[in-house]
C-alpha cells in the first residue's frame, strides 16, 4: 500500500511551488500513485480504468514489464554519454523505426518532445524550400514553443507573442465544417491561401491526420491527397504530425496519414513512441535531412540511450502483442457501442474516430450543435467517481477523448459504456 504524501499536501505544494497555470480535470483532483497496463491506482488503492492513456501517450500499457526492463537494463549500463560517441541503442532504434515508414522516409532525428520534433520539422521545411510561409489547419495543436505555437491554431493555446509565417486553413471538420465531408472543397481554400496570402510559394504544410487536442477530428476524406498536390506545386513539403495518431493507435494503420493514401515528406512523433519515457522523433528523406548539415545541429538528450532503448522496446511490444490489430478490433467495437449509446442519449451529438482514438462530442441541441460544455465536465466527473477516466478536449471543451493504452479489451470497452450510460442517465 501507498504511504506517501496525500492529496491535500500535494495540492498545497503545487499552489506554493508549481506553476500557477497548471490545471487538473476533476472537481476533486486525483493523486495517482501506481499504474499497471490499462489501470491507474490512487492513494487509497482505488483502481481506475484509464481510457485517456496520459493523452494517447501510454501505448503498450502503464509500466509494461518489457519496456521497464529495457529502461532498467540500459540505465545500468549507461544512461547518458554524448552523441559524439557511439552507442548501439540509438542506431538500433533508428533502424527499427525507419522500417515502419513508407517510401524514402528513413533518416531519424531524435528529440525530447512533440513540440521539439515539430519545431525541427518546420525549420527543415523552411531551410529546404527557402520559403518561410507554412500552412497549418485551424483547430490544430502542434506545440507551444515560438514556432509551433504559430502552427497551433486554437486561441486558448496561443499566447500573445510574435508568431509569424503561419497561415491557417479552414478545418476540414466533418461535423461542424462548412463543406461537411467534402475534402477536396476544403483543399481549394488552401490554394486560395497560397494565391492571396503568400508570394505563391510555401515552405510547407503541417497537419494531424486526426486532430487530437482539437477533439478527435479526422480530416475529411480526399482532403489530404488534394492538399499534398497543391503544396507540392507551390514548392512546399508536407509534414505529418503523428504525435497522437501514430504508433498503431488508429488500428487500421500504423500511422494516421496512411488512411489517406498520402506519403508525407516529414513525419513527426512523440507521446506513444516511448510509452511515457520522454522521447520524440522527426523522420525524413536523406535529401531533406541534408539541410541540417549547413550548421551544427545538436540536442543534448535527444536520442539518449535510455530513451531510445525504451522506444525500441515499445516497437517490439506493439508487434509481439499485436496491439495494432487490438486497437482495430477493440476500437471498432467501442465505436459501435458508442453509436448505440448515441441513439439512447440526446446529449451525444457525434461519435467519431479510428481504432483507439475516439471522440464523443456532447451538445445540448443536435440541430444547432450547441456545445454541452458543463454537461461534459459533469459526466466526466461522474465517470471518474465510478472508476473510469476519459479525456476532454475540442475547441469548446465538449468532446470526450478516448485514447487508452492499446491493450484495452472489449470488457474494458463494455465497462466504459456502462459507466458512461449511467452518468448520462443521471443528467
Ligand atoms: N503535436 C500534437 C498532435 C500533440 O497532441 C502534442 C501534445 N498535445 C504536441 C504536438 C506537442 O507535444 P509535446 O507536449 O510533447 O511537446
């Protein structure tokens, strides 16, 4: 049993010593002290089914024994040296990771986070094309450093600092977007942005195939292939941000972009790559990778042997335990069950997603699609009281985000449905 500091003491320390901008989800915050696969445990030993997975980060399961073992083993040998020396852990993982990507995408740069990966990708696009303008999609989240905050396109995540050189395209949002699911129509607007907002050429286009923070919105079909063509014609390169949708989460494919029949020029990743160990990566072609030889490029911890050992173990577990297949089977089952729940509860306006990356949007009026923000908060809190943790997001804060560890089972899905049903019935 846990005998460490409890909720009140941690809250007091947080108030005094941690950033005043930190927030927590629940009325009564949770002190999580242990994790095991798809479960979390609080200070009283109470078990929760984790359907958020540390924001799509815990791919294999909390404290997966093989990932833990890889980290411990590597830690006992060497935790850190410098990239000036050789170590096999980083090279082995780079090779394994490259084998998961299509086409000529085989040069890997390791970083410590998704923000860093996207900062690097955007810089490479700009250097490679000689063009500063980048297009991102409204409602996107790509990070919170100076360059990526420019690409992030939701006011709640943007501080009032200089963020230049990014144009924001219409969101091909199949639920609220003006052209519904007509992807090519939204793509035309990207051409307009280039024609009327730039010199006619762009550095690149950055996108999440399924917007995560934005509320689990998969870009409308036909959009990405049309935009890839437009960007190519304008001299730019395409960057797929797979920070949430990568590493088998979408079930049908290993990467989110693959469901759209495109091959990007750069792919960025983080979160699920390390199952919770801080790690990110940029993968690109040898040709584009060359731009970084113009100057010294260096990242102290990026590709640290301990983190890359973890990443390599994650890849092996995903394959050995067939987690992509599981994400497909259990995810499809859960989406079906959520759709049945939608038939019962008026408050569910939309159920969407792919594999174990699922969104449930709540509205007070299905016709007007009025965001049910308070209800979302309340139901989420009730679900926690009944032992199930889901995430929340979307521009209006009215979308449940279901991104559990990929070892989630059908029984877990049934339990989640029962609990959500009870919480909604009590409304
Ligand atoms: N891209 C996407 C799609 C993300 O969801 C996030 C994090 N929410 C990031 C980039 C930034 O990653 P990090 O928090 O590791 O910097």
